[in-house]
């Protein structure tokens, strides 16, 4: 279900480069499907080393890029309807970060970390091929995100 859209419109109709991530925590007790839509500046490219962007909690409800950066919007989501986009059991993280290892014509890869008030963290990794590259994998055998960490 994960994908990335280079210089297009994301779920909320805003233009940019979107990395749309969906995770299904199979077998993890108490966790539900969740994800995030990350909007980058139009034409975003990351090469030559990772770029990390801090995410700050805004009004206790949502994460936003801490400063003007490559990341424009951070839109969290959960399978169950939630007003904040975060599970009710954990609530919105107090802070976070996203590290982009690569964003180019072939793929978007990296990880993000949510940091909670109790000191716990959730790390999610991703490696999402471009739509053209993903079309080359037959039979649905390709896992476009890596949430094993």
C-alpha cells in the first residue's frame, strides 16, 4: 500500500513530492494499521548522504517539521478514525525525526522515529520504489516497506 508520487498531488490535493507509507503490524498485539503521508518540496532529491529533519509536536496534536526544510507536511493516519491521526493508546508523539537516505527517480528510502513522553520510541523504515520500478515486480512478491525494526 505504500507508494511515492513524484511532483504530483497527494491525499489532500496539495502539490509536491509525496511519500505515502502504510504499515500493517501483523502479530503485534495492540497495534493497528497506521501510516504517514510525507510531503516534500517539489522536485525533492536526496543523494550523497542522509538528510534528517526534526519533527516537533504542535499543540499536542500533530507533528510538523521543526524548521523550513525538505519536509513540508507530516500527516499521520491510523486505520481506526482518530482526530489526531495517532492511535488513542499512544497519542501524538512529543517529538520525532525523519531521515531520508535517498529520494530520486528510482526510490524513496529512509526511516522515521516517534518519541513519546514515557521515553519509548517507535522506528519505522521504508524503501519505496518509483511506480515505474515497482511495476517490474510480478506476482506481488515485492515488499515496498520494511517495518521489521
